[in-house]
C-alpha cells in the first residue's frame, strides 16, 4: 500500500468559526502527529490575528494564503446537469472572477499581511472555488503567483462541468508548458468538502461522507495517488462544534488513512520531493 495525502483547510470566514476550527484542528493533528496546512484569507488574518498566531509555530502546520477576501482568480460556470438548486435558485451557477489587477492586489496584499501580522512568508495558495484544469490557460495569473513567491497552488479542483468530484487524473504537475516550471499544481481531488459531496449526492459507497472517504482512500493507496483533501472553517464557532462536525470526519479519515497505509505529507516537503524528482529527469506531465 502507498499513496500520499495532504490535508489543507481553507480558513476564510474571519469569524468565531476560524477560532473554533483552528483550535480543534490543532488538537487532532497534534494527537495523530499528522501534518496540515491552512490557506487563510487576508481578511481573516486581519480579523483573527491572535488565532492564527496561536497556531503559527505548530511544527506540523504550514500557513499559506487564500487571497484577501476570497476573490476568484477566474470565472466558474457550474453546470451539474440536474435540477437541484446549486448556489441560488438555478441548477447552474456562474461566479465571476476578478480582473488581473484585482487579483494581483489581493494576493500581494495578503502576502504583506501574512508577513507583517503573522511573520510568515507564504509559499502556497488555494485559488478560491478552484477551476477545471487549474491555471493551464492563464500564464498571466501564474506570473502573479511567481511575482509573489508562491511555489505550490491548489487551483485544479473541478471537473469538465466545473463541478465535482475532481478526477484523480488531476495529479500534481508543474506549470512547465506555461513557462513556470517552479510552480507546482497540487490539485484538489474529489470533493472540496462534505457539503459538495452532499450536493452532488455521491452515495455510491454508502450514506455518509466517511463511506466516500474510506473507499477513496483504498483507491489512493492501491494506485499510489496523491490526494489533496480540503475542508473549511464553516459552522465551527467553538472547538466543541468543530469536533461534532468537520472534526469528526477529519479524525476518522486520519485514523483510516493510517490503517490503509497512506502517508501524510506537508506541502513544503512534498514540493521539495517533486522538485527533486523533476531535477533527476523524471517527466511529471499534466494529465488533464
Ligand atoms: Zn475558499
């Protein structure tokens, strides 16, 4: 058995849910000695500075960014092909992305906030909402990431309908063909949280999100895939609330992951490994 799992959480509500999530997640990751990353919006860093500072020195944690106030780097047009309401009344959803200048401002401002308020130089970024095929068609956006010292990004997190699950063919690759051989796309395979799994009604493996997670872990181990797993600081105003909701499946997931023998990696270590493989001549091609 093999397979690699990276756990990374979007911290974006700038509210009590941020505090509850960070406190709860730190307890779980310390208990199981499993690395984790947080992708924090600049607005959340401003509002919840103490909560982020409190976990910043956790040796298992990598602090990354998620734009200033969750601006999409590009548009998303979700067409699930069913009649269930999506984000609003319609089953389809069009979410507008920012302009290049707006996105540049959002990312550089957040780098500065992270540096000034938390003392962190972010090397990773999650693109709000994520996109089909990530940033393969946007060298201008990749240039913004490069200019801001971003080394790994989670931007490929949707299927051809701009929905989910994101296929596991979306394995990590460098944006070499776009002229950015040092920027690694990690992908965000599967569902970006329990609420998307629920919306897309994926009961193939059972009635709970854990059923889906466990079945997918077996596949990841069997095929030696990389799986970037995500969650959000939604509905977690206290650590007790966290343990009753997100924390429940996160801990179950970690325990089962250890049972099936996947390894848990920190994004910085994983990035260094991928660079070493690339520099040793291995072809790490995008498979879209
Ligand atoms: Zn987000």
